[in-house]
């Protein structure tokens, strides 16, 4: 639990001025299993909780554990356990989770927490620590020491080294100080330090004689070195690390205090003291700690009692200098080389500070510095899944009116390149293409020799994901050639890896695999770990298309492990989707869990696969859905709750024994000496056809969606005439039909007896090597279990998807995409005159439209306008006469600030209605008027 606050327990043997509070807290720990001590910063919660824990340990034999040293589920001796969680406000969720796990795992455990806010754990008893009792005005020494505040101040002063006499005059002065600071323990500790350094009278001068506490008491009482740090942290826009703060304070000290610049070691000590006093909060991200002032200090600063006498500009300027200097070279280092992980981790640790500095640069008009920072950071935003945030910053930089005069050509091109890649990551491929094309239209040769080739590679990515794979292939080839000329092998390898995937998409699996293997050879020599992982991912895709599933699974596993190590969750999610495809036939439950985790991650990161990839993935996953039946939903929902890390662990588990041979083929199948899989056949969707009998092997398929086909283990069977009509009639009836009804449909002109005789002959002709494709059971004709009908599977998946989306289940969208992946065309397009064919074709087409509408509505509810637009566009293409979809799509375009595109869509709707002789609806007319007025 590295995000838990790290507080060491105080070492003092006794607690001063809190006798009643100690007794109260001990009593609460005796009747409740979890007690949370609430109170403002500096109220003494940590000291009280640690002191009570120490007493309970001695008196009851309780083992005391502190939150930053214990793992949930950790076992200890038979003695009861008391878990102390201090400063829980830093991460309430993590502390609450750990507390719940410890309480559930140890029946004799107790939890004692301190926080500004409650944890919300079941059974939690919340107790607000009261202020210290105050002495009367002008109290005598005995009366002073009888009060909590007076006793604590005298104790702290003596502990600090104050040697003054505690006579009547001193007691009266100290009682006034206690009352004027409200008995706040932190204030009393600061007063005690001032008493040791300057004497009692000097400390008293900092307090108003009127009896009211003057704001900013900790500012006047803190030593100069602490004030320098507080002034800097107040004026800096985000938590900063020790190194950044040391650089900032080095020359931008608060001149009001005149202190010399502290060393890093001295600064570390000051920060530790300020954290102990609850003036500064410490958070940990990765291996670095970052510091910021607490709300108490922010409140005082907002009142004008803590400032650097005009130094804030210097603090901020020095922070920008530090950020720009430290980021230099980050983008190129993250593109290639052995330091990728170190750079990514470093920026992750400093992200809040860097982005705050970037905002400050924009606010102050420092366009060049803001652009330089954004250009160095875009690769981090892309890899680490912050595409939305990164695109926001890049667009802000490029939208500045004066950037043309401030930025040189090279910097501007790097910004356009980065913005395009971030848009591509988000699935906004058309915008990405515009960015790359705008950059390529500039003089890239004078800006950077290899930048033009890199932009061609990136433009190829956008074109490929937009569906223009031919253009993408040409761009990848040209990019690789130019990089070879410029002597930039790492960039050449990136283009080759993308070229390999494009070749495979066009059916050239051998050429694609060769290009990727060349890329891996180059990248292996250069040590580019991210590029190696991406190329390995591409190799897995090509290998799974070859149906070498075990080999593909190994590629995906290596790719996912490397990508997760670098923090590229988006690409790791794609690798998990590949693993799911490779496992769909041999381990369907695990495959669905991995696919669900991948889909959930893509939705969380806002980086969806393009529609063509989704359809391919859905087709590969069909065997898993078909073989598990109702249990598939349970597997999918279980996968939705998994993190990417836990999904990767599941993916790395050993495969079921004896399922595959050494080369990835299924046992019982044969590969010829040339490596071609006998009987292997790709269906019209480009994916391996789904098995008809679950995991036992591929059976027969009756394909009605699109051109009619019947296959046996991938090979086409010749089924013609009445046998073909019988198969389609039973399929259109839902998979089972009364024999007399079937006979009447096939031969309406003959008697039932004649129809029965003819039907026996037809059933004998509708046959595969494994037996008849239609069997009789009683008076019904139906398909045997080893025959799969794509239209029936589509209808089942579609109905399940719609029901799941109505119930807002996570599996709904995946089921819908899986169903749409089966829809290769309208059903029975070559049998348009049979009544049952017409009815089935219209019913299945309506189901498809319902799926598209449901996916569009789901995406719109999630504010994913790009996805909603894609689904609506598909629905309009399928049913171009439905005005409602035109209006909905046009309204989306208008809301996105694209009125011209909205008008064009409304014009298209009006033209369709004009051809049908229908007048435009009032809703369409009203939307057009609203856009015009707007």
C-alpha cells in the first residue's frame, strides 16, 4: 500500500495534558473494533493515537502494527492485532480498504485511525478530539499546570531548552498565550521553540493583547528556513519533489526572511519537520515523494498572512526553468533506447508539477516554454494512457494566437505530430490525419531530416485505422525507405512493424510476418523495449491469423508483459484481446475473462479499437460465446471486475494439458509438410470460422448471412436444390420446424403423404461427412448439435446483448459487437422469393439496426461522441430512410460545433424524403432553424 501515509509513531513516553482523552480513547478501543480520531491538522491526533496504542500493547499484550508496514492478510502471532493508520485523509480509500481487509482477516484485530474525515468502514466509531483545556487569564503556576494547554506549553518549552523561571508573572503570560492561540497543540509547539530561542517576552509579543488570536500565528512563530519552504510551496501550483523544491528555493528565496539557500539534506530535514507539524503533506508516487502545504496553511495564505513579498513570480519562473531543463530530450529518449522506462516513470512521478507548470507558462504568455514542455511530454501522455489530458494541453498550446511568431518550424512540427498521435490514440483518426498532413505540408526537411519520414509512418497508422489499408501500406513502405536513407534504424523498425500488420490485413500473411521479423531484428539490436513489445504484438496478430494459436499466444504474452512494464496499458489491453482470440477455442472461459478485461480497459482509457478490428476480434471470440452458452455471461462479468495486472496473471497461467501439439495445431488435426493446415478455411469476415461443437473441434456451419454456404471443418459442401431450401427453411423457423409444415413450405402443391416421402429424400441429400445436417426427432426437423447456423447464433447473441444493455450489464456492448461481427450481409440475398426468407431477412436486419441504435445510445450516455457517431453512421447506411437517425446525428454534429456537416446531413435526409414523397418532419425543420440561428 505505497500510497498510504507514512508516519512514524512518536517516541515520547508520556502524553501531556490529555489524561481524560487517553482514558476516553482507551475505553472506545475496548468496545469498538475500529475507532477513527478526527480533528484538524496539528491537533495532536497522531501523538494521542500512538500513545494509546503503546499503552494497549503493554497492558493487553496487543501486537501494534503501523499502516505503512503491513500488508492485508498478513499473519502474525496468536496475540490480538492493533493496526494504527495515521493521516488517513491522504488516501481515505486505500486506508479504508486495508482496515476492512485486516478486520475481516483477523477476528481479534482492532484498528485505530487518525484522519480529517471519516473512513466510512462498517462499524466505525468516530470521535473528534476536543481542544486542550485552557487556563484562566492570569492563572497561577499551579492553576496553569492543571490545564491541558498550559501543561503542554511548559513541557514543550522545557523539552526545547527554555530555562526561565515559572513564577506568577511567567504563568500569567503563558496563560495569555495559551488562550490567544486557542490551545492549539501545533501553535504551542511553535511558541515553545520561540521561547527557547528568543525568550518568553518575545514569544508573547507575537500575540495580540486583545485576547483574540491573530491570523497567521504559525507564520510569525516558525523559523526562517521553514518559512522559506512554506512560502515557496504556497506559491507553487502543484506538489513538488525535493529536487524541484531545492532548485526553486536555491535562488528564489523569500527576501523577507533573508535566509541562506538550504542544502538538499537540510531541506529534507525541514520538510520532515513541517510534515510532522501537519503544515506540509507528503505523498508518494512511484519512487519519489512530493510535497504541498496542508489546507491549514492554504487558509492562512489566502488571508494574506503567508507570502514572499513579491517572490511568487521568482518561484514560478524557477519552477518553469527546472521543468524545461529536466524534460530536455525526454521525447526522443521515450521513442527509442534503453531509458524509456526510467523517463516514463520520472514524468509519471512529476506529472502534476509538470502540467501545473505548463498551465502557468500559458497563463503568463510564455508560449515557447509551454510548447517546449508539451513537445517533450506528448510521448508520455500517449504511452501512459493520458491521451485526453495530453490532447487538451497540446490544443491549448497550438491555439495561442501568437504561437506562429514564437515557435520555430521544428517545434511546431513536433507539436502537430504529438497532437496527431494523441488523437489517433483516442480513435479520432480523421483529426489525426489532418494533423499529420498539415505537418507534412511544411518544410520538414529543413526542420528535422527524419521527421518527415516519422510523420509518414504516423499518417499510415491513422489511414490504416480509418480503413484505408492500401494507402497505409504505401506510407509505411516510403517511411521505412526514408528512415533507412537517413540512418535512423529505430524509426525504420517502427514503420516495418506497422507495414507487417498492414500486409496481413490485406491477406499477405507471409509478407507481413517477414516485415515484422525484420523490425524485431533491428529493434533487438537497438534495445527499444517499447518498439519490441509493439512489434511482438503485431507478430501475434499475424500468427493468430495463420491459426498457429500457441505461437500467437506466446507473442501476445511477451508483448503484454513488456507493455505493462513500461506502463502502456492501452497497448497491453490490445495484447490481452489477442490472447483472448488465441484461447477462444481451447479455453473459452479464460478467453472471455481476458476479452472483458481488455474491453473495460479500453473504455476506461478512452482508446477504442477501430470498427474493423472490433469486428475481427468479435468473430474470433464467437467460439467462446457459442461453447459456454449462459455461462459465458458469468465469465465476461468476472473479467470486467479484473484489473489489467490480474488479467495478465490469468493469461500467464499454464494452458490446459495436451490441448495443442508443439506447433500450435489442435491434436487430431494434420499439417502438411509445407505448413498449410488441411481443411483450413477463412470465412468472409477474415477470421477462423467458429466451431460447431464447442471445444471438440470444428463441425459444420450453415452460413445464411450474406451468400449462402455450407462448410464442413472449413471446406465448402455442395448443397443445392430442395436440400438447400430445407436447410434455410428450418433455420428461418428458429432451428426447428414441424415436418408437415416443412413439407408444405417446400411442396405446397402436393399431399402431406407425398410431402413426407419427398422430405426423407431431401434429408438424405443434406448431408456432411459426419452425418445428416437435418435430423428428425418425433414430428420435428431440426439441426444436430454439431451444426452451427450463423443466423441463429447472431439472433441469440443480439437478443442477449439487447437484454444486457437494457439492464446496464457490462457484457452488453461486447455481446453486441460479437453479434455484429457475424453479420456479413443481409440473410439469404440469393433466395429473395421464399416467404420465410423474406421474413427472416427483415427480422435479422431489424435486429442489426436495434444493436447499432443501442450501441450508439450507450456511447452517447457515456459522452463518447466519436463512438456514438460511428454506430449512427452505420445505422444510417443500413437504413437510409429513417429520418430520426439523421436528426440525431445532425444534432451531435451541431453540438460539436460543426454546423456545415449537420446541414449536409439534414439535406441528405430531406432528399431521401423527397424521393419517397414525404415532407420533412417538424423536428428536422426545427433543428435546421436552431442551427441557423446559433
